[in-house]
C-alpha cells in the first residue's frame, strides 16, 4: 500500500532532518515529501518571516506538486503549520498526524502553549539576535534529546538552524476548530518527551483538542527524528494509515 | 502451575472473542473459561436484559461448573459483571483482574463512569434500536482499536453484537466496597486505550477504587483481545498469578 | 568509557541488593560502589540511627575512597541520602540520578512525601518494634514488586532488613534547592511503580523539583533491582552518562 506523506519539521530544523524517518516510510512503500518551511532555509530572513509565510510556503509546496489524499505530519512547531495548511487545503488532506506537536486554537500563537520560563528565555535570546532564537545546549541535551548519547546530542545540535521567532509570536487564524475538520486525526506521543514540562504536557493537553483522534505512542524523546528514526517511522505509519 | 481463569467479555462481545487470549493462557498451563454474558448470546433479548441477569448468568456458570480459586477477569463492561459476581460468590474467587474495566461503587451504573457525550450518543442509538446499542465504526477504529490496521479493525467490528443498553443504565448493588473484599485485586492497563477519554481515564481513576491492587501495564488499545492477544495474555497471567 | 557510579540503596535494603545492577554497569565498563547506609548494616542501631548519620555515612564513604566525578544514584529512600550528600560534597558529584526516589525540599522528612495511610502504618509498626519498621508482605508483593512472580517476591522479601524509622521522620537540611546545584540531574521512572499511590506519584511530583532534569523511563516495579536488574542498569546508564 502506498500513501502520500508530507512531513513538516519543527523549529530549528529543516526538511533534511526528516529524511531519516522519511527513508523508513519509503521502505514501507510510501511516497514521502519533506519540504523546508519558509524561515528555516539557509538564506531566509530570520527577522521578519512569520507564521503566515511559514504556512503559505507548505501550502504552496503541496499545490505545486499537486498532492492529494495527503497524510500531513507535523512535528512540534510543525503542528502550527499543518493546522494552518489543513484549515486552507482541507480537501487535499486525508489525515493529520501530530507528532508531539502544537495544536492551536483559533487566535493562539505557539508561545501561548509553552511555559512562561521558555517565553522569557526566548524573548531574551531573540532580543539579542535580530529576532532569531536558538536553544541552549544544556536544555537540548537533557530535555529535548534525553534518549541519545552525548555524541549524537552534539552532532544533532550542530545541524540546527536559527529559528525566526516571529513564527512563535504570530497568532494563527483558523476558520473552524481542528476537531471539526472532516479529515482523520492522529496524535503520536513520544513518552519521554519532556521538551514541554509536566504541568503543560503535549498529550493529552493538546491532543484532546483534536476531538476524536487516534493515539499512537512510543518510547523516546522529543527528537526521535535523530535518536530513533526507525521506531518513530513505525509510529507515524500506524498513525497515518487508514 | 495451573490456575483457573474465567474471562468475562466486554460490551458488544461474546465469550468467543476471548478465545484467542484464552488459548495463550491455556498454553501456559491454565484452565480457562469464556462464558457469554446473558444479553450477548445470539437470541438473547437486547431490549430487556439488565445488569442483574448479566451478573447472575456468570454466577450461575461458575456454580454449575463448581469452579473455585478462580482468577476472575473482566474486560471493560465485564468489570461491572465480575464486581457483582465477586460480591456474591466471594469464597470462590482467588483474585479479581480488571482489564481496562469498570470498577463501580455501590449504586453506580456503567453510564455513571463514562463521559456525557457517550451517554448522549448511546441514548440516541438505543432509542432508535429497541434499547440496543452499537458503536459507530469511526469511534471503534480510532478510539477502541487504534493499534490495528484497517483490515483487522473491520473484521473485528463485523464480529460485534448489539448490546443490551439496560446493562449500562441499571445500578449495581454491592454489599461492601470492592476494596474490602478479601480477595486479591489486579488492574491491567493497556496504555493506548483511549476508549475512555483523558479526563476520565480507566487508570488510575477506576483502578484506585480497588484499594491495594497490583498494577500490570502493556502497550495496546482497548481491543487487544483482537489486536495483540499474546501480549494481553501475558499481562493477564502476570496480573492473575499469586 | 568508564564512569564512577555510587549506588545508594533504599529503605530495608543494603548495598548487597544493589549488586545485580552494579554487575551490569561494570560489564559496560563503569566502576561501581554500593555502600550500605548507616542504620541498615547488620548490627546498626535501628532505634536511634537518624538521617544525619545516614547521610554522613555515605559522605564518609565517598571521601574515604576519594571518589570524584561521581554519578550518584539513589533509590527510593536513597534519594534523601544522595540529596544530603550532594548538598555537602557538591564538587565531587558529576550527576545525580534519582531512581523513583524521594527529592526533598529543605526541611522536609521522607514521611512528608508519602500518603497518610503509610505514615499511620509505619507509626504503628515502629511503636511496636523499638522504632524499626518493616513492610507487610501483602503490600510488598502487590505494590512494590508487582512485576515478579511469587517465588521471587518471597525470596527478595526474605533479604530485607528492619529499617530505622528515625530516618523517615528526621527533616533534611539543604543549603540550597536541589534544582540550583551545579550538577547534572536525571530521574529514572519505573512505570509500574505503585509503591507511592497515584495521587502522590514519584514522577512528575518529585522529579520536577530537580528543575532541568533528564527523564529516563522503563517498564517495571519499584523493585527492579530484584525483578529486572539488566533493564534497570541500562536505564541508569542512560540517566548517568554525560
């Protein structure tokens, strides 16, 4: 069976970091696309690129490739992007798959869903870096990629790119609640993901906004795209199938 | 070691759907019974069969077969039934094993433990079907058997039978709280079971009513009797042993 | 890679019960110490040994062996002890690893973190036993070592020693919150650990006191040192590495 997957990366990543998981999905017979969101390409403007451009860039990719019956997968910040895309291109989507990803309400920005100490940290970093943000390595190592060894944690960190902070502070506009979209919805919860702290977890706090959804879980951190792409690909396949 | 197991099925099921798990338990040397609860046999009256008849039918099965030292296992709605049986035939029970099953307080009905949107759905379906209820396939597929592929989800759905709704609305009478019964208690939690939503989970909301109990967990949905009977049988064996 | 581990046991245990896990860590190339805390040695005074002596005894062990760059691991009650040691010998510690262990605030005793029904039970047992406490076997079997068979549950229980209750009621003095200690912090959560009940869980209730910490999880009960030392050693190694 061959399904069409579009994998939408998280903050600080590009489509290239989705390729390890994409490779496993292709081995299962699927067609997989890994576009890079506007704002994360090498020469994009990190100061001014906002959420609208980010969403539009993935929508344009889908239309340019005339993709239909899509399993649209978003990781982390990518959840903001696929939510916006699904709101606009609903007819092209078969199922939405959130991988420890943000599920916004109409009018929310990403920062509305993270703890205040992250917002404070990001505000300070952005103010010093032309509105671009990066994660400190010690947070990355223990809270984002806690399941990797130090060597992999460092190698993965070296691949990250500065992220346009405006995409975290711009509010999303949705024509209807995501739960009401006439497409399938799945949530993949990586169980040792502590990128969001325990009082404000990914699941079920954000997953339940999807209404009726399929839950798939696996062991791993927020960054299984690096630490265990084979297992994550299996979970995404179980979440994305009919 | 040979223990006596009685597996009591959930709503929409019969004893036949317990047989895959029973087979694995028998391979481990146990004696396993899978009675069908009154109301779920082919020609039973779906309109009028209530909780009292359901409980009595399993009690009568146990007495007719003169079973003792029983590991009495209930799945889902089967938790209502084993609770009633254990209250009456306490001396015949060695240990109660709830598999993502309802654990009632005296005077509660099953519907008291499910979210209002399920009650509303069931009320409407029952009103149109002579007080018998069925699950819509889309809920079954994503919230009950989320760990199966579509083919298995459909095949399992085809085996379900209309359920007598009166067994969901009749209140149970218990002589004492289940925590006070002088038998062992275990709870098997299948971790991707989202048949009950996150605000009203099986575990620990219902399991903690057992007082001192043994927790056993495994990965899987509410319908592991179909999707992974070998793994579920292992969990039930670890829950049921001394 | 060779790291220095010091494994600090829980209540009713000695260093000898840490040896199975220690052996697996040594096979991975690490140097592992398993001191017995004052109060749990064969001839120690169970009536009067308190938390200060317990902490000092492990500190003295570390200094006598001149250990540095330590991965200091505490299990259960051992979390009280490693917290005190880390507060005093901060410069010798590379990373703290709590294995379903108590994480105290300044001025708290262990009993401040357990449910009232345990305190009541311990008070009664201690009053009848010169201030020494033991666990009833039925609690041990179903809530502490729920993943073992009966034979192992009994054999492990036979190895336990009476515990000096004063170490549960003495308050700890910490110069600063553990989250502020300039050492790495990890928490290993054994997922079927119901030694603490669901309303007062180990994780995240106690783990979040560590501030930024690395989460590692595995399947198993509170007593994986007996029931699955190989898997627990793997988790501790992932928690303890840089």
